[in-house]
C-alpha cells in the first residue's frame, strides 16, 4: 500500500509533458523581454527625443528591473541603434516588395505611394522616432540614420541600372536619381505620420504622386554623361 501511495504522489508532483511542452523556453522569454523593451521605448518616444529618455523610464514601462536591461542591450545608445535598424527595416521591406513585383505595372507611382502609406501607418511609431532623430538626435544616432539612408540609396541605384532606359547612365547619376527617390519617400513618410485625418492623408497622397511624377519626367529628358 505504501509503495502504491508513493508512486501516485511521485506522479502527481512530476510536471506533465504537455505543461513543459507549452512553457516558453529561456530564449523565448529573453526575446519577449527584449521586444517589451523596444515597444516601451517607442511608446515613450512619441512625445520626446531619444536623448530625453532614461533607462529607468524604459525598464519601468517594460515591467523589468533596471539591471535586467543590460542582459539585452549594452547601453541606451545600443538600444537606439536597434530602434533605427528596425525602423529602416520597414522601408527596406517596402522597396524590396516593389522590386519583387508587388506594384501595379499600370500605375507604378500610385502603387508606390499606396505601399508607402500602408507601411508607415503600420509602423507609425518608428517613423515618429526617425523623423525626430534624423535632424535633432544625438550624433551616434544621426550618423546611423545617414548610413541607413546611404545603404538604401545604393541598393536602389543598383536596381535602377537594370531598367532599359537607365542602363547607360553613370554610377554617379544613378546614385543621384536613387537619392531623389529615397529622400522623397522619407519626406512623404514623415508627412504621413503627421496626418491628423483622412483628408490630410489624401492631400499628402495627391502631392506625393505629383512629386514622384516630376522626378520621372526629369528622368526621360536627362542625358547621363
């Protein structure tokens, strides 16, 4: 009788396989905490610059102890650099989506603007952060943003060289053209995140389409040397 009771007690205290299978792993918990820090930072940055953000504010908003922050980021600057990378990832994804053929071939400019509007609306907090830090952020973050813009511009210049009418353009001219498109997209994105209602968004879209059409008209008349 004693042996049977001991066996039953041992079974009752042993964690079930299904429970251990459903429990998040250490890596999953670590990633969840990292994501919570990033989300808390972006929420706090909606109304202030990154330089005004403190580590204690971030960890309080994320629901962790200040010491736990350093298990995920070496410093606040390291967190800022991750935020920049994640923010520009959306722009890179949009450009790659366009290159993958997601644009309507009959309305390329309109489709480009629609993709941009959808992307900014989906990650508005990222664009608020980039718009503020691009012009007034701390030097490390400003440099990182400029670097991201240069990389995106270089990628776009390589893609533009594949278009029939641009195959004979010089590398310098292709980079200038790519820069015009990228800078226009960033300016449009910053305008979108400031839009207060649908009417304002419709006006931004109308002007954006006109702006990109002006650039493409200039392309047709340019002779690269």
